[in-house]
């Protein structure tokens, strides 16, 4: 296995991880900022008020995009298996 193949595999793995985690992270950040603004305006500093909406929003994103995330992981696994098969030759 050449160095270039290893770099390509790692690049694909990191890009897939970034694509899979991006919807969850963006949702958590957006909801966190909105809740922070609401807490600043209303001067209510309760930690549960920030956690519960973020938890629900991230859960909804996982429920809605979970099949897409799984398809991305399966595609990466298939690519890795094809590369592994080529190495055996």
C-alpha cells in the first residue's frame, strides 16, 4: 500500500466524518445561540432552558437525517472493502 493510498483513505474518512457530524453540530450551535439570546433578553439564567431545546433539536436532526448518515457510512465502508480487495491481488 502506497503512502498516497493511505492519505486518500484518511482523507475520505475525515470528510465523511465531517459530513455526518455537520448537521448535528450546526443545529446545536444555532439552537444554543438562539437560546442564549433569549436568556440574555429575558435575563433568565437557567441551564435547563438551554439544554432541553438543544437536546430536542439534535434528536430531531438525527431522526430526520439518520438514514442519510447511515448511507454515507455504508458507502465509505464499501469503498474501504473494495480497496482492501485490491490490496489482496
